[in-house]
């Protein structure tokens, strides 16, 4: 049963195009609103990366509420 008061944040380090990310979105959107935030490309093993000198850029990415580019491009 969908709860419109429930906001679910879905993220990964494999990139916005990872097939598992969209597959999981398809299932959990049945539970509530889903916001997906993921890098524009695969970023495994950069969990300690931080951005200090550049602005963070975020873009909407259909078909879900997706965003990309949380850290500067490689």
C-alpha cells in the first residue's frame, strides 16, 4: 500500500544508469514517494571523496526523480 507521506531516498555508487537502481525503484515506488540521487557514472570506492572547490551540480533525470553529479567528474 502506497503512503504518500513516506519519502524514500534511494542512492548508489554504481551510477544513475545502473540497472539494479531502476529495478529497485520500480519496486519501492509502490511504498511511497522516491527520490533517487546517484552519480552520473560509476563511482565505486570514492566514498571518502569530498567537493570543496567546485559547486555541486544536480540535474533532474527522467523517468524518476533522479539527480546526478554529486562529486566532480573523473
